[in-house]
C-alpha cells in the first residue's frame, strides 16, 4: 500500500481507505517520510480541524497508530493544540496510541458471540498467530483485540479483519483464516478470490448475509424506486412535513421522538445553512437492522434524506457510518455516485430549480456514544464524541451551530415510503401511538436469527414463535438499554406504549446465567461511557463491581438496596441517554428475575458480614509483623 | 424572545431572572445556593459534575446549563436531591485518592466542603478505585497530583478562555478520561504560576499545587473552616431580607 500514490480528492468524495495486505510492514512513522505523509493526509482534508476524525483515521490506517510526533504534525496543520488532537485520538476505540499490526483482527466479544463459540475462535487465532488477545506480534504484522458488538449477532461469532468482516467463526474457520493471513493472503481475497472484480454491493454481501427472514410491506417488500422523492419534489416544505406528522412516524433509533416535529422545528429556523444527518452508528448490542437497510435499501435511505432536505431546506447531508460497517462504505459511495449521475443528488434534483442536496459519508471509529445525536454531531465536527448540552437542540443549533436533523437509517426509509404511499397507509399498520412496521434484529438462542419486519404491537411470544425461540427463558428487548423480560412477560407488546425498542431482541435460553449477561452489559456501558459526567463515568463502574460481587457470592441483601439507590442516582443525574438507561440491565432483572439476586446473597451473622474473610484480611499484616494475631489466631502462643 | 425579566420559583421562593440566564445564574443573584463543583464564576458552564442537579417542573436538569424560564417550578434542597448529590460527591471521592488529613488543600477544598455541606459524615459505601498516576512536579512553581483531580475541567476552561494558553485538556474516554497537559509535562508548557488556571480559586481540590505556599494559611483559618460552602451566596439573601 505504501507504493500507491494517493490521489487528491475533494471534500465530498473521500478517498477510499486502503487496507493492508499483511505483506508490507507498516510504516512506523519513525522515518523522515512520515511527516510528509501526515502533512499530505491533512492537506487532503483541507487542514480542516472539523475533519479531525478523518485525518486521524487516515493516519491510523497508514501508520497503524497515532504517534506523539504525528499528533504534533496534525496539530500544526489544523491549527489545534497537541492536547486537542490527543483528546480526539484517545477517545475512539479504533484509533491507537501504540503501533497496531498491519492486519488488526478485532473479534466481537458480545454476549451472543460468547454463547456461540467465541472462546474457540479466539483460541484458534491466538494459537495460529502466536500472540495473545490484546497484543501485537513482534514483527508488527498482526494485532488481536476484542471489540464490542459489531452488528453481526445473527451470524456470530464474528470478527473484523481490518475493515473486512468474517462471520460464523468456528474453530476451524478461524484457524484457516489466520493461517492464510499468516501466509500473506489479504483479508479481501479470503472473502472471495475475485474480490476486486466484484461490484461494491457484491463485496458487501459476499462477506455478510442479510438474513431477511420476514419482509413487511413498508421496507423490505417491493419498493418502487424514488416514488416518494418524485412526489415530495412537487410538494412544498409544509406539505411534506404535514404528511410525515400525520403518519405518526416516530424515530426508529430508540428515543422514539416524533419525526415530523423534528423536521418542523428545523424548517422553522431562519438560518439558511441546514443539515440532514443520517445516524448509521448502529451500536446497541444485538441490533443489526440498519446494516441490512444500508445493504439492501441504500437508495431508500438516501431518498428519505433527500426528502428531509427538501422539507427543511438543507443543501448538505451526511451519513455517519459506524467504523464497524466500513465494509459498507464502498457500496454506499457507489449508490451516492449513481444517484448523482441520475440527477437525484447534486444541483436541481429531478430538474427542480434550487432543489440542491448532496451527501458525504463520515466514518465513525468505534464509539457507541456517537449514536447519541449530540455526540454524533460532535464527532462530525472533529471533536471527541461527547454529547452536547441541551438546549440548544440540534434542530435549532446542531452541526457547527446550524440547524441539523439527525434521523436513524430506518426512519429515513419510512419517511420516503410515507411520501409515496401516504400517511393513512402507514397509519393503518401497527397500533395507536406506534404506527407502521418496525425492523427487529433477532439473535441469541433461537433457531432463526435474522431480520424481521413486523407491524408494531406484536407480543414477545409471537416474535419468539416466528424466530424459533421456544426455549427462551429471558428476552432482552431493545438491547441492554432496554428491558430484560422473563416468561411471565412474554405476552407484553412491542410498541412505544409497552416494550419500546429500536429493534434489538436478544433471546436467552434457561441455560444462560442472567448475572453473567448483566455483568457483560454493564461492562459494555463502562467501556462506552464518554466520561463527561460523573454519574455515568463513575457510577457504572460501581454497578459493574457490585454485580461481580453477586457473581462471586459476596453480596448480602443490603446490596440490592444499594444497587437500586445507585442506579436511580445514575439515571436521574446523567447528562445523556447512555447514563439514563445504562442501569436498565440491573433494574429490569431485579424486577423480572428477583430470585437470581436473592439466591446469590448471604446473610450476615453476629455483626459480621458473612462474606468477610478475616483470615484473608489479616494475612498480609501477619506476614509483615512476622507473628500471629492475638485475637484471631487461637494458637497465638505457638 | 422577549428581553423582559420574568419570575420562577426555587423551593417555593419566587425569584427574578433575565432571558439567557441559567437557573444557577438566577439563583446565585437571588442568594439561593445550588451546590456545584465543575461550575465556577467567570468560566463557561460545563454541566459535567452534575452536583447542581435540580428538578425543573419535575424533570432532572443541571442548574448550571438549564436556562431559567418563566413560571418554572424548581426543586433544589429536597432530601431526595441532596441524597443524589451526596452520591455524586462520594463517587468523586472514590474515583480519586482523597485523603484529607494529608492533603494541603484541606479546609480550602470544595470537594471536602461539599461533602460536609451534604452531610457525608459516615464511612462511604462505594469501592475505592485507587488510581496510581505519576505526580508531575517538573515545573519550578507548580505541581500536579492528578490522583486528586475530579475532572471538573475548570483549569481547562480557565487556561483556554481566560489565559488564552490551552495548557490543559481532557484525554481518554469513560473512566479513563482525565485531565492532561499540552506537552510531555507541565515544565514543557508555557504554564506560569500567575495564570488564572493555576490560581487557588480555579482548582477546587488539591490537584494543582502551587509550590512553597501550601501551609501559609494554617488549618483552622482556611476558606471553609468558618462555615459551609455556599454561605457567601446565601448571605446575599439573608442580608436582603434584613433590610
């Protein structure tokens, strides 16, 4: 990759991120040429501090780390201080401050992967590459790391090898992948020997299955090309917004805010510079619906964004694509290019004078918090992905201070279909207050993991029947920030009024350890908290430690009250939705699986904590004093 | 938005606010103290420590960043809110190493003073995280012990916005997020002891240490030895009443 000259690209058309082939040792940034290459990368992004994430991703890809020297150069080029650059570089999981291997293998350690053979896959990689997880080989060719949910729970265990996805990793499959990589094969050619000859869409689907198991009427059934956009193009802003409002469409990313209202607020702003952002930072563990929409309905996503742009008067848009979905980038760029060629993006869209709109893709770099709309905007501005203070709200002052509509991938798809088929059509599906259909990502202990497009209002049991989850003992609805329900709650309904969800349904059989699942998810939130506010930064660590105490059998009944008190402080004082929902795995299992907690506690006797081991506690002192305890050792005299 | 002043209530007391004021700005002016650690007079509001959490029309918000609004009903000094604040202060104690008897900031420390104000008078319930970060004593006049840092970011804002230097910044994420200096150590920055960021009032704890002056004011005569934190603000109201 070093030999390839990197062409100059405009801001709207970002250069493709090349991937290493494992043969060339990565440039460590120690030679005299590194500085020039970093200057070139900065220049390619206009030395713009708002493109800091792109610059750092390009430097990471080229040199496999962000060295202190690189940070100095980037700071100089972009007019930032070194500490500001370091603040960004140290925030994102996919940016590294120590050298990573030319091939970096990130194995997804989601709980679903753990229950489908993660340990075998890990052992195979470790043995075949001769390095342990979390380390880099001495020759700089390979790194092995864990990473949280990469959106492949329906085909777990899965891993990212540089940007390439490998799924259904058995011990044998992992071993042969590792062996081939060691022999010098590129990750791409392991997906297909003719990888380069495949179309971008074929490349995406060659590595990852869609697993669409139930197509509904709105999104995954037959969808006429651009019918919604053609109708929207002859409507006024007010008419488009009124249609979306009348449909009752609510955001599909989790918060469920009324989409039409969001568009109306942004449309009402006088600022002529407005933005439409697509939130494709699908990071909730167990969710993978947007992956499928971006693969199979990319045109519909962009159509919806274009309609939103017309509704609010935006000229520029952006798709924030999570770093884990880098394998979809070429496909999305290809769809964008084709739409530009067809006059569906760019100037005078559909020959409507003044209907101008174009989109660029912003890659994320491994940060769940960037799915929060303020954090997403911060990330696009070249800052650490920290949520913004609200108010002002993004629809009033968002990206670079301009009105910005941020909607989920699925929400844009729905909006485009509503403009085509009408508000009444959409309203006729689902339930009161939860109109239309919803994509559900179903994974875990069920026979048919995959994507289901279903109307709102179905029961958990109905969904389990479809997915073959007859052994289910616990179902996590909405991912860890949602609700864990047990068998006695399977009649509850999937809707905004009962079990609200962005679509993740993770099924657990009776063989699974609820506390292990809870501890995993708390660890996820600890890893993904941005750290801006005290309760989320510190409180989640304490929650996780307490669950560990239960798992070790060292908890007493007062720890249940402690968990509730701590959880309530975190929920009520956190700055954004992450901390407002991170205690949910604990609270919903305390509510629905109380026996799991009571069965693991020990009661105190005689003023002593049952779990307190005095002998262990004084053993260090005994060693230092070189004598036994007068009080606690019966044989003191010996 | 109209420029006219308006009123709202905090714990039943009607106070006047100007458009653009935060709940905390208005409360300060009216002589009602809302506990805070990351907020400091003359610096941008950050809303990070969350100690100033109040209930505005029943919803939690940080008083330092939440705009005051006409007829808002704000709850400040309730048992429930103060219990949450105490939890937050305890979290900060346990996140770092805060050993008051051996800390030169004792008596001047806002974290310690806040603990007293909120009644943190018995052993705490959280586990200690016991960080072990190197002390940066490289600078001739200033030392940094970030084991005592509460990540309030006041030094970052003071250095950036008041001194125009940008000596400090946050690095890392989550529980690993911390304040760091713009260089290999403090001696290799343009930090000076006369910077606002280095002044006794900006760092609320004993993290930024001015060398050779630590005990020039004896224990017993220090800022919070005479009374609770926030009484300077509350005094405004009691004086107002007396007139």
